[in-house]
């Protein structure tokens, strides 16, 4: 048995984002987490929420605006960062980023205008 199975959580943790994963944001709820009252971001089709810290909240706000109501339906990528310091110790954490923009294919070249066959210099 895995010890993490013995203590299930309602919230995502770094181990849930071993590889970058894209989610569509659903809504935010303020919840009591430990001794704090924090915003928790939920995603469409996912049970667990992401407890937002200042860094992740600011990253999303930079991408989609300060009003969390405007985040609904927008996509965000979650990834694991092993170089986060918390309480003086290095620990893995979830970080977020806006999805990278896909390069748009080049627009097709315009078609040349049709030839005007009736405008030649042949006399009749």
C-alpha cells in the first residue's frame, strides 16, 4: 500500500503533475486549508482542486486578468517544479503557466487574377 493512498486529499500535489498537464479552469472557491483561508482553483472534469499560492495566482492573473470570474473556460498548464523553497527547505511544488501558443500555419498565397482572353492585339 502506498502511504499517499492512506491519506487521500481533496487537493492536487506535485506528484500529480510529474508531466505537464493542461486543464480547463472551472471556478474558484475560498476554503479553509489547514489554518488558512485560501483560494482553491477547480478544473472541468477533475475532482481535486489546486490550492493557489501567491505565485500561481499571480501567474494566472498575468495571463487572464485579475478577476477570477474571467478565468472560467481558460486553459492552464500545471507542472512540477523541484526547485521551490518553502520554510527554508527545497521541496517539489506545482507551478502553472499559460499554454504555449501554437504557430499558425502560413496563409495560402492568393490566387492570381484570371487572364482576360478578350483583351489581345489581334485585329479582326
